[in-house]
């Protein structure tokens, strides 16, 4: 079907973002790992198509499906706040290929101290890049803040993993396999708030329903960051909790015992199976564009809103990031 520029809104969600299922469908679309392989030239084409559609100047003969595909590529590769192209490794569409390799090796090499330290460092380096790439870009982060965040999160992850490894030496083997998840969860609780501390200090940009900026709110920032932390832990939980149980049983089979060299690749593959579903599910737990009652904002920001708008403003909106 040919697109009609006059009534086609390319920024309108294809699926209802007020429902969990609608958000999951949306994130299944934009976190599709195949988009990582799309050539730069095609991504640039997608950006041009989206911008032309916003101005109502799409080329004659353009089909609606072409615009939907262009928006999929645009959402997967360009930052929603700045419109700048994001680095490949930091994109949510890279969570499956990147996460499956790191998770698989963390779960496989958890027994020796050097392996624990190395893979927790790799994971936190990956997480720091993802967190920075998907931040709310309206709140700039200095190089010093990024460095402190990275060092703090890595130290937390390594300390948690090493400490729990020592505490669980006499525990059942399965308990030791869960140590990487405990370290990842603890580090997420540190890494994300530290990487986005500027939002907690100065506030996150909040807007009215017409996308006009009203001001900055620290309370909104705290809510958004908390939701992102919950989403990231949920993303990792099924694979890092259930996969050790599965591997514990598989490794008792004679066939599996004879092919130990395949244990790591098997865990990588199974981690990917979990992540391909859990990335969109976790991202869809909360709306990316959050709605917050004005009554919850800081008193001074509430006064600003009352003075600026003649009619009561019930809600403000902000991008919580991913």
C-alpha cells in the first residue's frame, strides 16, 4: 500500500505502548539482532526516509511497509533524543549476540579466580558502553563521571563474585553456578545509577503532552533509572538462573561428559535462546516514554508549571532510557 504523507505519522507507535504486549512487540521489532548486520548506507537511507516522512515529503510511490522498515532501522540504530547514530556494540539490537557470548562464558568459567575477574570485567565494560549509549542524552555525562561509574561497577561485580565464590566453596555445586548472576545483579544496581548520576543530580528533562520541555526533575530521574535497573536484572535472570540448573543435569550425562570442549559453546547458544526473548520482554516491562503525575514532582517544578500553563497539567512525560 502506497503511503499518504498527509495522514501517515511515522512517530506514532505501530503497537499500543500502553500495554505490555504492545511494548514487547515494539521491542522485538527494534532489538532484532539482524539489524546489526545492516550496512551503514541502508541505515542512512532509513534516517532520510524517517526525516522526510516527518516533513510530509516522502518520495512518490513509497509503500507503507517501506516506511515501517525504515522506522525499525532508525529506532534500532539512532538515539531517540539526539537522532545520532549509536555505536554498534551499545545498541539494544546487539544485546543478544554480545550478551550471549559474555553470559555463556561467565556461566562456564566461574570456578577459578582469574576467570571470574576477567569475565566480570568484560561484562561490566560491555554494560558501561550499553548504559552510556542508551542514556537520556538530554543530561550530559562527563568523562570523569563515566570513569568513576565504570570503575565502581567493575569493582562491585568482581568483589561480589570473588566474595561469594569464597563463601560457597562448601555449598552444593549449583549454588556456585549462581554466583555470576548475583554479581551481575549487584553491579547493575551500581553501574546504571552511577553512569546516569547527572540525571539524579540535575534532574531529567520532563515535557508536556505536546513535547514542550517544562523543566528538569530529580524525582522523575530516580523513577526512570530504577525501572531501567529492574529491566536489566530481569533481562539476565532467566538465563543465568535456569541455565545453571539445566547444565548441572546435562553434565551428569556420559555423552556430555565426553565432550567437555563443547560445554562453553553450548552455554553460549542456550544463553542466546534466553536473551532473544528476554531482551524485548525486559525492555517492555515499562514504557520508554514515562508518564508521571505533576503532583509527584518537586514543589518548585509544580509551581513553575502552574505559572506557565493556564489550564491544569495532570501529567508530564520523559524518556527513561533503556
